[in-house]
C-alpha cells in the first residue's frame, strides 16, 4: 500500500498516527516508534519489564501463541477471566493481576492492538527502535527520548486504539492521553517549543489533550469508553493501575529477544 508523504507526516521529525496502518505509515522513515496501549498492553508491559520479565509480543491468543511460547521456553499469558479462576495464575493482560502474580522470566503477551502493532513494526523494519509507553512510565520514556530527539532522531508515536466489532479501528481516547503524556514531557509546555522541535500538529494535539485532563486523569480514564467497559466487566482495578502516572521508572525496549528494560 502506497502512503502519501503528507499522511506519513514525513515533514515532521516528531509525528503521531493511529493503529497498525497509521503506525506503519509514520514509522517508515523513523528511527524510534513509541507504541501506546494504555488499556492494557503497554501498561502491563511496563509493569512486567519493571519486574525483570522479558516480554514477547504476539498478535494472536490461540494455538500459535502457545507454540511460540513453548519454542521460547516462555509462559503464555492467560486471559483476564481465566486468571480469576486459578488459585495461582500465571500473568495475564490484566495489569492489576500482574502486580501480584508470580514472577516469570519470559512471558508471551498477546494483544490484538498494542502487541500486534509492536510485532508488526519490528517485522517491517528490524532497524526501527520500538518502545512501549503508558501513563505509568511516561516520564521514564520521555527522559529516554529527550536526548535522542535533541540529536535529531525521528520519532513516530503510535496510539494503538481499539477495534469495533467489524474489525475497523476505534480511536481510543486513553491512548491519545498516554501518547500526549509522553509528548508533553518531551515537547514542554506551549506551542512554540513544540513547533521548534518539529512536532506535527497531530503530535501537538495529543500533548494538549493530555494537559487538559492531567489533573483528573484517573477519573477521566474510568469514565472513557474503554474504562467503562473494563469496570463493567469487573476489572476496575486494571483502570486504577493504568492511571498511576509515573509509577514505573522503566523503558520497555523491543529487542530480538523480546521487550527488556532499556539501560538508563
């Protein structure tokens, strides 16, 4: 598929676009891709890498995922509801459950959005540096990005979004806030500073969106569509865990051996 240069935001060193197709477009000539899936892949990823677990992203939760985990000598994450039924469950996509689950050295963590995008970006461009960001680790990711941006790195920020029942992309406001939380720290307050760093209007909008809710982000996260969905399903604790801004001082970096904590 051919992407117009304007849609790929090639004129901006710091750019933002949604989902797998948008992420591929803005990452094609980028040096770094920052993938954001607040509810819940990158939030769970942040907690896992902080604990020292090596996380392998995988698109599908089926027999292929189990075969992949077996080949790696890794544990396959179970589903949220499955974890509730087990006395000593392995990790799941639930960030709240992961905070108290037993430690595993390697974890295959499937997700239809964030995990799928990370794996696809890595396959498409092995030279691209892929990191995972959430509200929990936004300051750590921003500190890691800042000197690279100053040195001229091209950065693509990719809010993952969710999926409608027909498979089409549903832009999810929590991912806009998560992306904006990182960009807010990188760009600094005010439009002049952001523009001087070459941030696209899309990236500047995300930063502004986060600033608008920063003082009440936990309430807004619980009230947004994805948050309400999790609360209604009995996973309000996952929303609470995702809203803990700067709780994790870690930058999950995707390597050939999965996500690991980047060196300071």
